[in-house]
């Protein structure tokens, strides 16, 4: 399998192999890597496979075909995708259709991003440190609107031959998210940038453009194909289990920001997995909804919302979506988009999800609010490509509510129970550095040595709970 840029303007007209795409992250023409063709597998191809790593290895084999990493795929899946995963089928509702919750938040940093980040880390470490060779350190540069940085830092922490630099918007993420970015040390550096998320992403792009400086740089944002591919595997896992159990293809409702998670779901369906309708739930950042409605792609400034890991005004994975579905009609035919404002998110957190024993994080709450809309609308209309319309819905629960306790607890009226994984992270000492959104201030952090001047903006704290 070869990969090419979404823009197809670069110096790689023949495409490049997976290993190269993983290393580069972003294509030289500024586009994002996509597979040259979408492989197809029938549900029967997964017969006898039950665990997430086993299903992932089968699913991803065509994407690794011909690559140096192909023989390692099984082992990468074993090591990276061993996080607990739960498909919670809620009682009742047999007539109107069944509801499930795909709990993706039982990993080390309590959000779905652990799956992709761990997979990418285990793949890259095999590329960077072939047995016994001493090679130059590679720096993984990542901008985060919240959960990405923590997941990437956790996934790469302590891996030989790899450094991580995490950029995040100063003052725009929750204290607990910040704790998860700044608690690592060793090969992980956290930089708070005086800008918003899009400003951080711009800085990452500028750094990649300046790569000629001799810094070995890779990205670990959801723009990296190595994070997207494994995210398909939990949709495969959940839809196969559902299909085996009920004999029907469930729809998925996916809380969406930069569109990586939703795209993984659409790719999985494209590959032939038993997935019905795919519905994107966004917050008040309505760029994707506006496109869905009008056919005009109009990136906007990012709005801050309660679901802050989805605060993206210019989702970069739209480029990949438009390779998959080139026309506006195709987009409308293959997916649906709903936006949920802060009032409705708050209401949903207060209300919770009947039959599910956990509090809702603000992101999952957007999907549950959309679920309620769909359940109400059901029967009246359904302009989707399927007939009969999907009645079974699986909500992707993208984070544990405890990560957003300062939002969730005042609404539910009780503190959120913290999972063991988060409790461990909260006890680690932290360290961060503050920079302006200027390439000149970032570059010194990307080599192997730490800049002297940069220590001026440093803060080290120990936070104990
Ligand atoms: C990142 C994130 C999202 C959005 O996912 P995308 O792949 O960027 O669309 C949703 N919920 C949570 C909790 C996240 O961390």
C-alpha cells in the first residue's frame, strides 16, 4: 500500500510507503497522507477474532502491506491496543432501536486518543531504534487542544530515541488537562503558547516548513496517518460484536473536532464493516455543519466551548474527508452533522444518559444530545442513504468525565469519580515553559539540547491532590 498527499502537488507523485508517511506526518505540499486505495474486507474476514488487537491486526494488514513494519504489525497491535475497551449495551428501547456506548476512555490518559497515540509510538519506536544502532533522536512535535498532548506524552514517555514537544494554548485548557501535559519530564517537554489552538497548529506547520534546519521532526497530531489507522479498529471491533449479537449494523455518533475520529469511522465503513449511518456531533464550532448545509467550506476562528477538545474552527482532516467524498452531494449522502451549543451540552451533562452508569464528559454529552435528537426525529424523516434507517446507535464516549470535573461536577452536583489511571497522573510533579507563538521561540526546543534562554519562562511545580 502506498500513501499520497491529499493535495497531490508534492514531489511524491508515485506515493510513499507507510513508514515514511508515519515519519513525515505532514506531506511536503502541506497536505495530509491518505492511502492510495481503500482496501475492502468482508465481515467474514474477521471470523473467530474477538479481541481488539486481533481485529486490528487483521483490519490494518492491507495498510501495512509491503512496508518494513508489516512483520511487526501483530506485535504493535498487542502492545498498543491493550487498553481496556467497553461496549456498553444499554437496557430497553427494543422497539425504537438499541443504544450502545463505546467507552474509549479506560486508557492511561482517559480519552480515546490513547489508542492512536500508543499505536503511533509503538510503530515509530521500531523505525527509529533498529536493534543496536545508535541513531539521532527524533522529535515528535504536537499541538493540542487538550487531550492529544497528554495521550502522546504518555504514549512516548520513556521510549528510546524519541523526544516529545507538546504545544498547548496557554490558559485555554483545564487544569487537569494541563497536569497531564506537564507531568512527564524526561523525554517530554511541555510548552504553553500565548495563543489559541489554531495558533499552536500554525506553529507546528511553520516548524515543519523549517525542517531543513536538520531537525528530525515528526508530528503526532491526528494529521499523522499512524493515529488515524488504529482508530478504525475500535469501530471495527464494536460493529462486529454488535453485528454478531444483534444481526444488524449499528450507526455511530461521533463527537468531532478535527474530524480524525469520525474519519476513522467512515473509513472503517468504507472497508466493508457492518456500520450504518455515521453522524458527527460538533459543538458551537460549526464549520463542518455549515459546509454540510451549504457546500461552502469556510474555516472560522475557533470558539471556546465546554467541549474544548473539539474547539476547532478549521478541521484539518476535512482534506481527507474530501478525498473520500469529493463532492458536496457525496458528503451529504454519506454522513450527517449536528451542532450542539453550550446550553444543550450543560443540560445533557445534568441529565446524564439513562441506563449508563457514568457521568458524561462534555464531548460525549454532545453525542448523547444528538442521539436524543435522532431518537425524536426517528420515523418522521431520514434523508440518509440507508433503508431502513439506522435504529441502533452507538455513541462514541471519547473521554472520562473526571477529566473535566470542573465543568461536570457543578452540573451533576457531585464530584466525578476519578479512574485509577488519572489519579496516578495527578500525583506527578509538573514542569512547563511559556513561549510566544513565534517560530524563533520554538526552534531552540526542537534540537536535542535545551535552550538556555528558554529556561527563563520555566515553571516547575508540584501539585498534589
Ligand atoms: C480530540 C477529542 C475529540 C475530537 O476528536 P477529533 O478526532 O479531533 O474529531 C472529542 N472528544 C474528546 C474527549 C477528544 O479528546
